[in-house]
């Protein structure tokens, strides 16, 4: 019998208010005429100049000219140690603490294999920080959570967890995080570069280095149940180093691209399904001071966030290196440090009416709350404000303020115009400035949406064969925080002739964390080169449905010297992928939709692709680290319609070997009823 590879579909059940908005669901992302970001359109615009603590220095400190002069009292650095990672946390004593990773500078950057975790403290979130002691003798990539009972939990890349009543310690190891892969991954290995955040019910969301999400409602050690995988909206460039935080109604995630020194930013209502917000969260231009001095670092990784009592990000911490990691040798001029920069803090805004909003809604009233140091009635430049979908607002489009009125200390602003609402939106964005030029930003949940709504996931199908009968069995689970509605599960078969619905099965309402097994038989003796998945009919997510097609599909056209890998290899989609080592060979995928993905093999011996979208060059991507049937690339949100994604073989590290396994595309036309 053929080993069937089952493709996983993850669906979310939103409240009935969403289902009653067919225009919203069927509308597509809108591309504004001007695709140039306005100030505040990218997360990196929120990074403010760092206050100078005790002057900028050049003498007696390490670093190339591009990172001099600088404030060595910002974050954590000295000439004896390399510092890397660690999130600032406000302790119960009112001071700011970091469990920071460090190793002797004399060992160079690759001395991190023997790194330790040290505690440092400051009266100010920027610094200066003072090391007090080593708290974990061997550990890397630390992150700290402040627990509900006021204690602190520290986890490191080995998945070991330590607990303490106080940030300075003493710290005691309490165990190791574990994960149930549930068929979504071959093993339960958590790996390194973990990030965690509380969910509204006190359970814990964990994101792995590779962008997989797992949930534990059994404490910090878990076990964590894997619920979704490959959530990065862009995998090229070796995406890693996620940091997740939750503010008000949503989760945020920043992640790093180690190879091409870029970064990505995405947001989520439920922490399971993620949407990209275009623009970089940080880059080489992001480290500068209040006197205008700029430093240009070669590497900026391990982003971490300091949050206020409402979960809002107030400061960004980055690990910085002035050269390539391989060039940082012991006892040279190079090293690494942590730097902390203040952020523009999002304002508290709320849509006044609870009436549903559609793309045709022309007038929306928004309450902007007063806070300490911010008086919206006197501070706001109303003419600068834009409100609506981030797909428009980030580019200077969206609704404009037409009137305002005081409500106590708050300000209610009436907005009119094109709000840009599309199926990716669960909230709207406010962008503008004060009369003094300070940036103003905020997000408000759309009426009818809930951060605790039911979230349904479909786990991989187990395939058995007995007495000539093929049986599929899968599990549908509610990982949300509210009861779901009754639903229908669709068993789908993908063969060389296309997609076909095998059976529809009724599923009753599920309570949070409750699941139901779906079982059916397949009346098809020719299951070679078939793939199966279970979908949820009638579910609306912030993405809609992705439809995968094999490399043999008519929508995929190869040009050049491509050859097929050996047939009947279950690690490839539909048992086959194509490979070439000829520079310039290309593959073109034509689709009707708003996004597309390419899948293939990621490995150290692979080369690179030059990416073209609708005939225009976009970027070059490396194909290192990942394995077969990996997501190689994902486009940005495009106007709904016909597009072409072309990948041309190119050289990286003397290799021109590239492989293509499949493509997928997302379109409003893919909704299942």
C-alpha cells in the first residue's frame, strides 16, 4: 500500500456576525495606488531614538567605525563578554531585569556554544544594566515570563525551564517543556529560539524557531499540543528568532531572517492563524540616538519586547553584532551586545458602534482614549489621521477625519471614506500624528469579532487498510476559548485529475479544547499519487482557503533542464518533485487569487531562486535549512486576480541546485460552503 501523505488544513470558526457579512468575506485585499509606506506604515517606524545615558563613546570600546560612537551604557555590553538575547522584564521591585546570554569575548562569536545566562538589573528600561550573577551555568536564547502568581519562569534553547520568586534568583530547574506533535511534525522536538505568551484564559501559547504554534493549558512545562505549522508569512532567508506578545485583542510576532538580514512582522486574532503586515520591523537603520547619531550594525537578531500593564510594546531589545558571525574572532575588535530602544506605544481606540462594518460602510465613529501624557482633544492633528484596513492606511489611504467631539477626557472622531475592509481584516488601524509631530498609532477590533472565539484545527489523517478497505481517520479540535457552532467536515482527495470531495460529515458544537474524531472509508482502489485532507465547511479565517497544486498541474510551466526525482517517494507532495542544476532554468505558476506559495527542498547543498512576480523582479532567496516539501516562498497580498509567480535557478555558495515540489494559492473563490 502507498504511504499517503496528508496535507493539513487549519480553519477558524468566527462568530455569526462574520458569517452574516458575505460582502466582507468575498472582497479581496486592495492595493492602494501609492505603494510607498507613509511614516508609521512599517513597524520599524515605531522605533524611537534612544536617549543617551552618559555620552557617546569611541575610545576604549570594541567595534568598527559604523557602530561608533555609541552609548555603551545602553542595554548590556563590555569588552570582556559577548552578549546575545534576553527580554527586559519589570520586576516586583519596580526595577528592570534581563536574563541575558553571554560568553567570553576571547572565544569569538562561536563561543556561544558554551554560553551562560546572567542576571542584570537597572532602574531604567534603557540602562545602564549591571550584572549581578550567573543564574544558569550553561544556556542560550533565554526568555522570561512573569507568571500569574507573581513568580518568574525562564526557558532556554534546550527547553529547560527554571522558576524563581525574584528575577535575581535563586533559580531552580523545574523540568523541560514537552510537545505533542500530533502528526503535524514527525517528532515532538521543540528545538531552540522559543517564545511564549499567555492566552486570555491563562493557557500558554508557544511559537517555535520555525514558526510552529503549540498551546498548553497545563502550565509552563506543558505538554504543548501543536496546532499550526509554518506560520511565517515569509520563509526565505531562513526565518527564525520569533518573539510573540499579546496586546489588548491581538497577538503580534516579529521574526528574524538570519541569511539576508531582514525581518518580518505579523499579527493574529487567535494566535493560530496569522496575517502579514507589510514592511520591516527593524533593519540597519533602526539604531540611532536622540542627538541624531546613527549606528549601522551588520547583524541584528533575537528581538524581544518590554510590555506595559496592558501588554503593549514599550521597548524593543535587539542583539547586535558589528560583523558577520564567522568574522568575529576572539580578542579582536568585534563583539556583540544588547541594545534597547523605546517604541511608539499604541493608543487605546475603540469603534463606538457595535453595528457590523462592511467595505461599503462610509462613516465610522472612533473613541480615542486619553492617557497620562496624552490628551487627544488638544494633542491630535486631525487632518493627519487615517483609519481603516492596514492594507490602505500604511500607504496613506483610508478614511479621513471629518469631525470630532469631546466625551469626558476622550475624543470621538468621525471618519469617512474608503475603509478598505477585506477578508484579512479583524481590526482597523489608526495612523497619524500630534501637532508636535509625534507619531500616533492604534488598532481597534471590528464589531462581531472576538479574541476568544472558537478556533478549529484539523489534525492529520491516519490511513489504514484492512481487507481491501482504505479508511481515513482524523481529529477536529476546538483550540479557541468559546464553544463552536455545529459544522461539516469535508474529506478531500487530490489526485492527478484534480480535487474531489469524498464525503461530508456533520460535527456537533465543540467546547474549548474538545475534539471529535472523523472517520470514513475510501472507495478508490487507485490511491497512488493521491493526497487527502480534511477541511471545515463554512469556516471563515483571516486567510480563507489555500489550494495546493502539484508540480504536474497545468498551471505550472517548467522551462529548461528539469528532471523528476524518483517516483513513489512519500516525502514529496504527490510522491514527486522536479530538480535542476542549470542557472536560468525557470518554473512559472499562474493562478487567480491574492497570494501564492512555492514548495520544494531546503538544504545546505541547494542554491537559490530569483523571484519574479507578474514579470517584475522581486528578490533573490536562498534555499538552505528545512528539508523536503518545505515552504520556499510566499508572496505579499496581491489584488485579487490573475498573477504569475516565476522562480529562476541561480547560484548560492557555488551551488545552482534547486527543486520544486508544489505550489498553492489563496483566493476568495476557494471558500467551501
